[in-house]
């Protein structure tokens, strides 16, 4: 025998307000989700422009690529003690192939993409920028220790994304 007594006026009011609070909180959560979703989209756009804003904008991919031809696998000497390496990311490799540079010398990497976004990251260093089609980003780094460093891709770019690895061979003495 269950005792199904009807709700008192107080209980009735309590349940009503409970549902109203639930609706309000569901609404607040939806608003927060919308803010986070739209906000993260803005962040992505803003972040990409930060990566490349000082690097110069090129109207077409072709223009960017023609600025970046180089003897394959070599660094181009651009000053008494400065080298530039031009790198093009494309599905799914970093061109040119293995790169040879010297330890203890500032190396500037100028990086673009021939197709989609790629993430230019050199393991064991703080080099990390986005390779954007039509734009050339740059980063300068001095390798203190000789050895083999690997350029990887940290931006998902399709089937063989994980295989986008190119070695940088750093030669010479460990810098003081
Ligand atoms: Cu290129 Cu992932």
C-alpha cells in the first residue's frame, strides 16, 4: 500500500521553481558553449596572423614559392655570420630534403606551404610556426650542439601527416 498523498502547495511551488532554475542553467550553459566555440575560432584566426604578420604577405602561393628557391639541402649565406634556409611544406614532406647547417651560427628559417596548413616544428628546439600557403613565416635559431634534429609537422594535414619528417644535420663544435 503506497501512500500517494497529493503535493502540498509548498511542494508544488518548489517543483515549479526547480524546473525554472534548470531551464535557466541550461540556457547559461548554452550561452557559455557558444562563447567558447566562437572565441576559439577567433583565436585560431588571430593566432595564424600573429605567426605570419611580420613575415610579409604574398598574394599568391606561386609568388611565395618563387621567393624561396634555393640550392637543395643547403643554407644560403646572407651575411658574414648569417644563414637562411628556405623551406616549403607540401603534402607530405618538407622540401628540400636533409638540411645541413653549422652549430653556433644563427640560422633563419623562412617557411611557407605549397598547399595546406602545416606545422613547422623542430624537435629539441623552440622552433614552432605555422606554414601558411601564400605567406612566408620566419624564425631564427642558433643550434648550440651538433647533431641531427628533426623537422616534424604538428598540424594535421592528411593521410601521411605523421610521415612529414626531414632531418637537419648540425655540424661543427658545440658552441660555448
Ligand atoms: Cu604537414 Cu601535417
